[in-house]
């Protein structure tokens, strides 16, 4: 029987970064690189509520873009290498800074969504006065 106590914010963040179930912290979250499992193999939590959208990719792109562009500008101003050397230097760095943290960032946002019980906004019907 799973523990029904809500994890602390730090526990939720650590479960997210570890790509584990946001409720129990034991089951795996992913079936593939970014494909979610239908439910937790340990506690049975249904992952149908998950909607990370494009949020993780946007965070990663903004951070990676600042890092790569900053380094590229410094190298260009200081050394003025040929364009082919820029491609050799920055293409692998772009791939590393975007693809490597994407899985952990997506699961972190999922864990925070679960922790805060985030749900889509709804309009409420108000009775006329």
C-alpha cells in the first residue's frame, strides 16, 4: 500500500530530477527517452494527469542558448576562428546542453505539477445576481 503523505517540495524536486514517480519515488517515469509510462509500476499512479507541454524544452533552450551564444561571442571576439571551427565547437555543445538535461527537466516539472496539484484552469458558472 503506497504512503499517502504528500512529499515535501525538496522530495518532489529530487524525485523529479531522478526521473521517478512523483508520488512514491520508486517507479520509473519514462518508458523511452521522453515517452511516459501509462502508470507507476510501484504504486500504480495513473500518469494521465501529466501535461508538461513545451515548458521543459523552453527552459532548456533559453539556458543553453545563453551559454552557447555567450561562449561563441567570447571565442569570436578573442580568437576570430574560421566558421568551420565554430561549427565544430558549438554544434556538439548545443546538442549536449539541450538533449542531456531535457529528460530531467521534464520530470522535474511533472513532479512539481503533482506536488502543487496543478490542473488546467476552468471557468466557473456563476449564478446571476
